[in-house]
């Protein structure tokens, strides 16, 4: 019952629900009652409850904080109401006509005005330090001076801190009312206005003088100077929500290994925040006008990882060739989006992608499709794992999509059936559940199904941990956890940055140190190894968040259940058995006809009764009747193993760059003034 209320209120925990109730249902009504009685001890207790509850909700960044603002009960209003109720208390105590009472009211009015000035200064400082572009791996420090950010305590939750400076006057007022001596209230007034004024004044230097952030024009000029010197040739362009950062992260290593000078252009700051470490120069340009004014004349090839509206800002540049490379290879309708015909070329992993466009007939010409393989799949280890006592099955469903097509995901119709059958298998298996990052972002039904599946896996893991049949090497697990903690601490040290930093400082100091970058890469490998050793090999696991990576889950799994998505095509690179759910109930024959990637899969109905076939193939190689079909399908979907995908990708970039150069040369000749014949 309580968990249902927590979900309905969209709060993160029972503690948040209790704090909200203490604040709204108990705290403020008790303040009013205490003022009307009047009762100073009760008022003090109720005030403490409201202060404590407010602070707790803000520390937890609770959803309820925003909801209270929507219903006109925001933070500033709550503090103001508490101050007004104190005034009411003093009036009920017969203190409404003394000097102290007038001074207290004047203090509250002045403090409210001081808050407005403080808020304006905080906003100006933040706006000034929000540069028109943010960069990584671009040395701007020599071209433009970017001073250090204000100390974290100055700007972090600054409004809440400023409001809490009314504590001295509130406490002083109560003490004065209780003792009948205005001295304490006067000291409280001086402390509140003095601290508030000081907190406001210390922000002024960040708007003037040497601590002032550079102007937008100077930052843009510095970026232009760098572009002219660097002369980028190949651009990876990306726009999307913060949850879609994985779509650009999967291409970072490929960009690092290009034979041409690479550049990454992002459009959203939240994506930059989630960008994985890279040595490639990165420019985040939120403004379309700023992007269109950048000098990208040396760029010959632009690569696009997603079909989004903001692509138009770069697609309009005719001097470069534009390529859709996508962020996965799947049989989804989205993989043959008609928008793809706006690009000069569409690059697919293998012949399957080419055939999809031909069948879909969405305007993409066959001669504009280039098969380049999937360079990102190199980390996937092919072949069966050896010495496996309890096999691992990965359930990696995709998200619900933008519509309610039942074929989008197996989560709602089949997810629980799949997980229950895996957990109840005659011979034990380990279940890894790794949902798509977008799961539940659009559909409440998908979110609820995800939560139920999570609960199933976690309950089964807890039950198995109590089963004496499953042994644990406590020493090995503890050693792995210690190593994991050590690696995480070092990674945080290398990647976390200083608490006082901000985006402007990250732009100034964000040039990758090759030694540090290589150390981070080694540490991530160590982290992954230690993570899988930090719990028993039979322990069921729910894996959300960016790490461990999906491909790392592939490598520790012996089989997979998924939906029609690029996850299936990528898993085929491992050569291991897999199953795909016919969530829309098309029937096995029609499902295979419509979806190339399931030709070598065990087809599951929504009841998942066919899972035994997958489990048999996972346990015994002799029972794996689809092994040969997977080998054939792998080449069709992902292309041949030779030449390597990266080599083919580089060759495609070089060939298209030559086309861009030929086009630009032709334009130069056609627009050159004709020579006037001599007479």
C-alpha cells in the first residue's frame, strides 16, 4: 500500500512522502494553531519540523518540491508564510505595538527585497558563465581568458541557502517573545540582514573585473581561430535528449581511429555532460545561429547518428557530404526512415541494411547505400564461454517507442512471462535484466512492467542468496568489491572534476591528457572485470545505467532474449544463441518474413513457452540447431570479417571526401569570372 502511494506521488522514497506530509499536513497547520493559541513552544517545534522537512526534500531533489511550486506553494512562499505567522504570533501575544515588532516587520520586508537582489545576481553570474559554446579537447585558454568559477557554496542551491538566513531573526524573535526582552530579536535582525547582505555582496566581483567571464563574442572568436588552425575534415554531428547520449558514445572510438582530422559537434549541453571520455575535439553549440556561423569550410564529410530536427542546421551546408550512420542496425521501421533520403549517403552494416531500404521504398537509392560494417562491435567476444557451471541468460528488451505498436517491446505483454520462466527453469540459470535507457519515459504501462520485472529479479536473487545449494566464495567476492571500490575512487578522481568547477572551467581545462585517457581506459577494463567478480556467478542482476556496457553483458552471457532492435543484430556478432519475442502476435512464419534478424533466433510467443529451446541450446552445443544459420546471418547483417570494419569505414570516408572536393572544385570553376577575349 505504501509503495503504491509512493509511486502515485512520484517520490523516490517513503522518507520523502513522510517529509512532505510533515511539511504540509502537520508543520504549517501546527504553526497557525500555535500562533492563534498563542503557544511559543508549540510554534518553535512546528517551525523546526517545517525547516527540517524542507531541507530534507531539497537535499533529495524531490519531485514534490517542483509540484509545490506549481500550486503556488514554492520555497520562497513557504518561508514568507512562516514569517507572517510569526508576526501573527507576536500580535496575539500583545506585542504588536512595540519597537521590536515594527523592526521585525521591517526586517522581513527588507530581507525579501534582499532576496530579489541576490537572486538577480546569481542569475546574472550563471548566465555570464554560460558560454555560447562549450568545448572539450580544444585549447581555448591561450585565446580567451576564462576565470575560475565561483566557489560551489556560492551558487549551489543558493536560493535555499539565502532563505534559510531568516533563521537568526526567527529564533531571535521567539526568544524575545518568550523572555519579554527585545535584545535577542534585535541581534537576530542584525544577523539575518548582515549575512544576507554579505552573501549578496560576495557575488559582485564575478560580474566585474578579473573574475568576470568573457563575452560571448570573444569565446566565439576563439573557437573560430581554433577551427582555422585545426581544419577539421570529418564531423560527427549529434542532437538528442540526455538519455540518448549512448548513441554518440558508441561512435567515439571509431572517430578516434579515423584517418582524417575528426570533430564532434553536439547541440545539447546535457549530452556533453554525459559524453564518455574521448581524445576527439568536441564543440557543443546549443544555438542554431551560432552553429551556422561557424567556419566549417574544411569539413568534407558529416556523419549523423540520429534523425532529428536539428540536423537541418548542418544539412544546409552544401560544401560537405552528409551521411546517416545511425546508432544501430535493426529491422525496426525507424531504421528505414524516409527522412534518410536527405543525406548524400546512408551507411549500413551489411547487405541486410541495403535490402531493407530497397524493400521499404522510401526514396533512398541503392547507389547511395554503402556497407561499412559495425566498427563498434570489436569488443564483443565471439564464441561460447568455457567452464560455465550456471549459464547466464540476458534479457535486454527495447523501449516502448513513440507509439503503442505492440511489436515495439516485449516488456508489457511478455516480459514477466519471460523472466518467470527463466527464474523457474528446471536447471538453474542466472538472469541479467538490462532494459533500454528510454524504458518507461513515455508509457506508464512500460514503466510499471519494468518495475514488476525488477522486483521479480531482485526477489529471486535474494531467495537464491539464502539457498545453501548456491555457494559463495566470500573471500573472492570481498576482494573483488575492494578492488571495485579502489578503481571507482580512482576513476572519480580522474573524471569527476573539482566540486567548484562549471561548464566554463571544463571548456577552459578540458583538453584530454593522453596519459590520463589511457589510464581511464585501463581502469574501465579493470572496473568491468572487478564488477562481475564482485558477486557470485549465479546471482541474478538488474543492470540499469550506463555501466556495465551492453557489450560487457553480452560477453558474460551464454544466450539472450530481446526484441526487434539493434541489440539483436549486435548480439549476433557473438555467435551465441538468442531468442526474439513476437510481441505483436504475427506468428513465427510472418515474424521471420518481416524481420531479417530473427532468421536464426528462437521465436517466442508472449507466453514464452518456447524458452526451453533456447535454454537447451545454451546448455548443450549439440542442441544448438541454429548455429550454422547464425554464422550465415552474421555476414548478411554485419558484413564480412575481412577487411575489418574500421578499414571499410575509413575507405568510405575517404571516397566521400573526394566527392565533396570534386563538387566544391566544380562550383569554384563554374562561378569564376569568364575571361574577356582580347580584341
